[in-house]
C-alpha cells in the first residue's frame, strides 16, 4: 500500500523492534538513509537492527560510524529474527534486490508470525509486496527523504546521522548536479553543514580511498573501453579473472562505469561484470540527455532514468552482444523521437 512519508514513519514508530536493511552491495544512499532513520526511530523508543545481504564496500564503511550494519547471518541472527515485528528497506523497492533478508522475513511469516513490511525509496517501479511503501522517484536520494522526516519531526540529527545523510545525498546527486537535484536538495545540504558536516572530509572518504588494486582494475577497464555507434556507446566488460588478479571485490567497483561517460560524444556507458559462467551484472549510465532506464528494463533491471542496473543470465560474450544490439536500437529510437 502506498503511503506518505509521514504515514510510513508513524507506522514504524509504533513498532517494537525493526529490522532495517538496504539493497545488495549497499551504496552511500542506502547505508546513509538506513543509519539516519534508525536514529530517528530509536528516538521514538523503537529498537533497531541493521542488516544487509552483502558486506559494505570499504570506502563506504565510514558512513556507518557506529558499526551497526552487519551482513545477515540467518543462524547468528536467529534470536533477532524471532523478535522483530517490522522490516524497513531503505533505498530499494524491489524484493529481489535483498534476496536473503526478504527470504528470512518470509520464513518468519510462514511460521505464522506477521511482520510489517515497509519500504522507503526513490527508484522507479517498486514491487507491490510492501504493507507500506513510500517511493518518490523525483527525490535526489533516499537520504533527502529521511532528512525531510527529521525536519518534519523537528528533530536535529546527531553529527553521525548528519554525515550519513550528507554522504548519501552527495553520492546519489553526483555531488549536487544530477537531474533530480533541486533547491530543496541544496537547502538540505546547507542544514547538514550547519549541523557540523565537513564536506571535504566526506569527499575524501567517499572518493579518495581506493586501494591500488582497485586503481589497477580501473586502468584495466580504461584499456578495455570499446566505442560503438560512432562513439555514442562506451562499453567494457570485466571477466572474473581481472577482479581476482587485482584482489578487488565487486562492491568496491562502484562508480567505475562513470569512466566511459567522461569521453566526448558518448551518450551511454555500459559496464559488464562477470559474476558466474551464466551471470553478468550490468551497470548502465547515460549522460543525462537520453534515458537509459528502458534499456535496463529490457533485461529485467531497474533504477533511475539515467543510472540503473540489471543482471543478464548469459555467458559474458553473449551478454555483451545482446546488450550492444539493444543499446544501438535504444539510441536509434531516441534519435527518431527527437526528429
Ligand atoms: Mn538512492
């Protein structure tokens, strides 16, 4: 059921113990919104637990400064799972983006104990599986939505929560420039600076602490960049060997797809990561002139208009071929529309 942001929060504030999570390989917006809303719920006397399907990338761990987030471990967390009466998923509205957490909650429900399931998100096309869903695709970030909750409740975020919110807004708005950045986004940032956030410190932590292995991986990626369709499509695929060679984890490659966008004339940048023999994760980015979401949707993916993802169940070479063919079609169709 769709609810307003305030309704979502009020319903959660009545719960006893809430499990809060984000999507797999959580990004700063997912981590930040979860950390900050957890603080807000605790201020109402609600007990909170933060868990995720996969570990947090090392560059993003600082956002969870209290070290609350852990990878869900169904055995170790059995006691916790036996107590929760609600689940809140942040920065995600598709249940297949939190397979383990979702399965754990479904198991509780199958045992006859209901769990109130809520989602706070800003991606397109959320699933209808939630008891309360607030999804606003016009919002810069989930963190901006959580900031609005603090403001509506006249609650000042702690410095920890303020940093988490700022990091999420900064990351998801591409440093306050992407298409959903509004005056309200900047005003939220201004309030967070007033609360003591040091923006340069956030930049250093978010973007300037790559390992040398990650940098080598980025260099390999740059070497492998191919240009198609008169230079309008930049594409690169990373097989499993490359990540192994440089000891880089998948969650630590966030943002590398942007490399292709830095080249003049490129409209779409596509990055394919081989996860398994028949499993390829694709990151889709557009320069903001032609939406790339329809392309991701063709592969069962989703996200935002100009930044999205999908998983293709094909061998890497085959996935690359299919993707390139459909990307060309998408660009041709966009060109037709513009005439
Ligand atoms: Mn987000």
